[in-house]
């Protein structure tokens, strides 16, 4: 029974396996084409998914969001949406892919507050055609808000800046492969190529105050004006570099934007094969010609294969990783495992197969979690922790392993509950961090250094994981002790041993990780310690864990006091992990998130509330008798040795 339940759960959670996109056009092949954006080579599939996450907080485009639960809306993959944005902006502008939640912002833009099928909106997701008439009003508010400090912006002003950022993303994408107002780009590119030499010569003659051909200038100027708009938006780099002594196929730096290639063509350079290939794809999509679209992609890939084989392979691998969605699948399995553990605790007969099923589910989730972690490391060529997103994934992974180790020694489901709950929570945090954009973006120069950084971030993050595990074990102790009668004396003593052992582990890793960070800082910045907020946060975690151990060793606290101090570790770790980044100061402030502040404060408040509840007199606990017997056992004098 346990094995069948585990297998069924894993199969249900992993049902969305990689596969080709539906439809006559080969959008999967289109999404595998490499480009350079955010300082790294990535597939168009990643650009599409990350852009949609920023625009509507989903990785797919729902073209009919107003339809109810019993209707089937039209949902298209990210690559199909992106291809339409590139090549057919008039159609894409009708699709509701920009999310707006703040009612005052909707009022400013004159948008419907409720679902309106006639305007193709559900009251939350809006099309470009509905927003664009009020762009001047939005820009005026954005310019005013930009002058304010981030911490002083109210929710309306934050919503304005988010939407203005979405406007920039939207316009940038529509000017990536061709000018936004192009209608038959293949034909227009051919005309520009033919007219450019005479037009450029006429412009040079005009500047030299010589006789010139005004007709040639008149043909060229409209194209130059369109290209100037494209250049101002700084779209992704889609034109591979020329192969010469100064450019390597593996280097992203020589890649160019479409507008840069067009400028070079105007100066007399040959038309790049990528420019021609993308123009063919554009015309094929607009004329509904799947065969020509596929042929253009295949020809482009064949041309790229020899000089840019590594870029093609990396893009295809990342596209597969995107479709695999390992962290989403692991998240679902963690939830199922947590439910199994809760049912195991609540079942009158304490059905043992539920616990065994939860073990297998968490093990399966850990395998998927680990696969995703390793896959990311291979794609990035970096250690597992490079930013806040990857730190959330790694903390959940480490906590899952620690929970399984605890369950190996104490087979009561507590370790499973900790593994599944922390795994679920950290992956939810990672999902929300992904809404800010590319999670594999190029590392900042100050972080892109030697092995000391890799060891520092891995070890100190393991310290975060173990501190959280101790804190969540303490939460289990309090909840079961205050709200239920399930905290017997054996369970209470077992939880005390678990927390003590994990805190020892956390102290070691936090201390070693902090020292390694100082060594890295000494080599990178020329000083071992600079009292930076992030450094101070790491030190506070070490000191807090040391305080817990000394309080335990000195007899200042017993089991309940140990638990309250461990919950305090959740507060210290959360502030050191997220809070110092939100200060906006120091060398480590890389992950500021306005939206995360309220969530952080809410979590810290919940931990303070738990500490307050845990401080209530023992007689008010539902497991008061177990608490008393556990304390009595702790205070009982040691048995005398038998006389010899």
C-alpha cells in the first residue's frame, strides 16, 4: 500500500513531462535557439518564460482569463507568445498578458475592475491595447515615483513602478527581431539592404556639402528612425558574433542586437545569416506557413552548428530543464508527503504505512530536487548558491536531508514533517523570487571570484538550513504540546535531543562558513572583516546558536526553553538571510525586494507569537502532564551506582 501510494503521488506530480508544443508551428525548435541576455547565453524559451513571469506571474499565456472553472480557456506556451510578440505585434497586443492588481492604478488607466469578455480581460490581466492609450499618464506617475526612495513608496507607487517596468519589457521584446511596426520584415529587410548604400552615400555627401541624392535619403531615413527607437530600448542580443581573431564562439560579449547588425549593414557590411534567418521566420509566421518556418529554423541551426555548437547545446539543455520543472514537481510531492504525515499523526490507529509512504515520497522529492540542483549547477558552471533564488532552493534541499536523517533515528514522523514543510516553504519562496526575472543571470563581478566564495556560500547556507530545521522542530514541539495531547514524555525528550543535535551542527557550519567568508573577503576586498550588514547577520547566527548551546550546558534552560531559543533562531536567520538585503546598504545588498518586506515581517511576527505562546504556564498546555513528567525526568538525580 505504501509503495503504491508513493508511486501514484510521484506520477501525478510529475505528469507534466517535457514534450513538443502543440500546433502546426514548431515553437519548441524556435524556443531552443540561443541568444544573449542578462550577460549569458540562454534559449528563447527562457526569455519567454522569464518575461511572462514578470508580466503576469505565470509561465504560460492565458488568452481567455475571463472564462470560469467549467470553461476551457485558450492557454498557449511561452514560446508561442514570444514568437507572436516578435513577428506579429498587432495580434499580441490584443492578448491580456499584463497583470495589474491595484484598483487605483486601474482607475488611473481607465481599466475595468471586473471581468469583461468584450474587452478581453478578467479584471486582473489586461492587453497592451487597453493600457497604451494612457501611457503618458503612467509615465508621468512613474517619473514622479522614481524620485522617491524605495522604502518610502506606498503600494500604489510600487504598483506604478512595477507596471512601468513591464511596459519596458513589453516594448523591448517587440523590437528584438525587427522594428515594432514592420509588416513584412523579410521584404522590408531586402529593400533596406538595397537602398542603404545609396542612402548612406547621399547622407555623407550632404554632410560634406556636396551634391547628393535626396530621393535616396528619403528612402533610408524612415528605417533609420525605426532603428533608433530599437537601439534606445536595448533589446536582447540575437545576432551571433562574427568569427575572427577577436571573437570566440563561446564568448557572449561579441553577440549583437538586431539594430547593431542593421547599422553595420548600412555601413557596407554583409547581411548576417542570423538576420536573414529571423526575417524568414517572421514572414512565415505572419503568412501562416509552418513549413517555411521550420525550414528557416533548421537552416539557421545548421549554420550555427559548427561554429556555435556549445551555445546550441547549452540552449537546448536549458530548454529541457525549463520543461522538466523539477522544483515545481518536488514542491507538489513535498505537500503530498506533509499531508501523509499529518494523517499518520491524526489516524486513531496510527497507520504505519502512511509514515512509510511519506518516507518514500520525500525521498522521491529529494531525488527530483537534487536533480534540479545539479542541472542548474551544470548550466551555470557555478556552485549551487549564487543568488537569493538559488539559496532558497539549497536551504530546502539541506533541510530535507537533515529531516530524513532525523527520521532514521526517531521514527515518529517528526523529521518527515520538517523535511516536507521546509522543502515546500523554501520552494514557494524561490518561486516568488523568480518573478523578478532571470534566476541564472550573470553573477556580479564582486561575487565572481575564487573557490573561497563557493565554499563560503555552500557552508554558510547549510548553517541556515540546519538552524531552520532546529526552529521547525521546536515549532512542532510547541504546537503538539499546546494544542494537542500527542506530546508524550518520550516524544518531548526525543525532540529535545533532535534540536540539541541540530543546533550543534548549525553552530559548526555557521561558524566555518563565516570564517570562509572572511577569507574570501580578505582576498577579494583586502580586509577580513568590515562590519557589513550581511557579515554582521552571519555573526549573529553564530552567536545565537552558541548562546543556545551555552544556555543548555549551563542549565539555564530545559526542554521548553531550548525550544523557545530555537524558534528565536528562525528570526535571526530570516533577518540575516533576507532582512539585511532589504536595507539597501552594504556590499551584499543584491536582493532587495519591496514585496518581500511584508512577508518577512509577517513571518517574524508569527515566530514572536509562538515564543509568547510557548512561554505560557505549563498547566495551560494540553500536554501538561507529559511536559511535567519530562521536566521531572530532566531534574531527577542520577541513579547511584551499585555497591561493589
